[in-house]
C-alpha cells in the first residue's frame, strides 16, 4: 500500500527530484556572478539581479548590456522578450494551480524556472489525487532559488579575484542540463516533433536581435506540436514515464 502524500513528503520529494538539475545550474550561477563583477556591477547589484529577477538567461543578457552602456528601457525590454517563454510555462501549469489562493500563486509564479517547470509538470501529470502537489512545486522552487543565490554570491566573490571565469567553458553544463530537461519530456511523437521544430528554428533564428529567436522558436515548436497532435491523436507514447 502506497504512502499517503503529506505537505512535508511532497516538499521533500520536490527538492529531491530537482537536485540533479541544481547540479547543472551551479556553474551557471557562479559564472553569472563572476561575469556581473567583470561587467562593472557591484556585489549588491549582482545579488540584486539574482534576488529580484531570478532568470539566468536574462541576467546574463542584462549584465552584458550594462557593459555596453545600453539604456535601462532597452535592457528591460530585451529581458522581457527573453522571458516570454515563461508565459508558455504558466499557461501549461494554470489548469493545475488555478484553485490556489494568491498567497501561493504570486511566489510560485515568481519562482517558476525551466528546471522547476520540468519536474513540476511531471508531478502534475501523475494520476494520483494528492491535494498537496503545490508543496512539491514549492520544494523544487525553494531549492532552485536558494542554490542560485548561493552560487551567485560565490561567483561575485570569485570574480573579484579571478578575472574572465567565463572563458573556462563551465557554462556548457547548463546546455547539458537543458538537453536533459527536454529529453525526459519527449513521451510521444507530437512532443518529439515540437522539440525538433523548435531546435531547428533556434538554429535558424539565432541571429535575431534581442534574443527574439528564442521566443519565436518556442512558439513555433508549440504550434508544430499541436498540429502533430491533431494529425496523430492515437499514436502510442514513444516512452512511458517512470514514477516511483
């Protein structure tokens, strides 16, 4: 007989399931901290980005734009465009969290990241009737947020002592992490189609200004997946998800 989920067990499981993705984010956070220092941001400025923005890709772009002397308005617009993919994540999660009060929705919305979305949507996809799945979401979000702040601080301190840490190539770990996130979600052919189309578009649109290609690629991938699902509604899964 399976154990009945509780708030504590869901929270702990959310933390545990996110730990592999946390490992991939560690060098990414450290490199951001080092880059922020080398871009001319103060320790408080770099920490402020991680504390109040909490979006790795946008933070890298923002620090680079600061170095170039770009105006605040353009920095905000650019980071907004890069983060538009989170609107797709939110739309996917909305049916699962619509019954939660604002005191839950606001922090969970702020803490939504690629990694947390990947594990949380998997949890919500399970057919059990646990009423505490949002605690799983909270566990994943808290461990990601705490890790990002700690790694940013380490990078800021290290960046003051070791210049140009980005040249070490440690940011490749984040690329591997994102590949891992995508692969485990490819459970049927429409998902595979969406991933292939989005990947091809990302390469084709790579030269677009302000990273607009990222959002456009995600949007085209979603449309391709929806079309594939309508054309192949009864295709069996490529791989069954494993759940404990």
